[in-house]
């Protein structure tokens, strides 16, 4: 008789027996490896109780891991303010010809309408590579760019245009001779009047990156490309901020070198 040719009743018994053995094996494994002992439970600290105890003792609660990492990375390189909120300092009004007034009120630099441009240019010492530059800008009136940020890239210069060509174009001018409206960095964004935007540029060997608030706008490889500016912003070099027939304001201007 072939041992594998069992009757229907025998096969049913074998099937139920196999199921029982499988359940028993799972139960033994769970009790052996998943249930911690009382000693192990006592060794696991309750973080919420420990945090509350520190607060009751008047100690500062330990910051969460993400906050600790952010604070550690931020402490590696200190920002240097380029505007004290009271005077222009090393900034000067850019003499484009037809520029509007530049005044300081309420801790911010106000730039009036120009025909066609108004701006400021920095005359202090600057890095030309491995640095970040950041400011906050607001469009108060007008329909074109409220922040044309011109900055050094090694021996060349580039401009980050925010809100150009009718108010929505964002990008770098220029890459291989093409300006912000017609190269690979071109983006389109809506900008609200009266709303402050945090604008940041990072210049590294072979790379330029920009942000508006926490959004990455440009991530441009520079190796193998010609970096330049338009003739209109020559007077913004080595570092300058300009507007085009638009009233705007700036604040919290700062810079830092990268490690």
C-alpha cells in the first residue's frame, strides 16, 4: 500500500494535527521571546516620568533628538549680521540713475519706486565661495521683482531674481547667457503684497542653491556652465539687492561661511 495514499478521514486528522502543532509552536515562541520579564521592565526608564521630574526640579527638559541635531549643526557656523536695523552701515544706495529713495524705518530698509531700479550695494568684506547669504524681503507695491539679489560666485557674479517678469518668475540670471526667465532654474510663484519672505542663497564649488522660506527653489550645478549677470545690475556687485519698478523692504540681512 502506498503510504501517501491516505483515506479522506486520515488526511483530515493529519491536517488538524498539523494545525494544532503550528499554533502550539507560535504560542511557545511568543511567551519565550515577546513577553519581557519583570526585571527587564524595571530597567526600562519611563521617559515621560523622567522628563516631568526634571521639570519639577526646575531643570530644563532634555530637547528631542531633532532639536538637538538642529542646534548642534547650527552652532557649527555662526551667522554675521550685515544690517543692525538702524543704519545702512557698509551698505550704500546704488546709483542706477532714476533710483528711488532708500530709508530705514522700524528696523527695515525701505526702497521706493525707481525708474526703473532701486537698490543697495554692500562695500564690506565678503567671501566669494563656500558661504550662505540670507535676508527677508517684502513686496509693498508694484508688479515686478522685489528682490534681485546679486552675489559673488568665485570670480564671477550671479543674480537670484524673485518675482520678475510681471511678478511671478523666479530663477538665476544668468546661466550660459540665459536669464532667469529662460533657463533651467526658471520657476513661477505667486507673491503676496505685505508678506515677508525669507530668501537664502548658498554658494559652493560647482553648485548654487537657493531657498524661499523652507522651499528649495534652485539647485544648479555650475561646473561646465558660464555664470554671469545682466548689465542692468553691474552696480550691484559684489553684493547687492535691487528692485524693478517695485516698492519693497528688507530686514534680517546676514551671512555666514560654510565649513
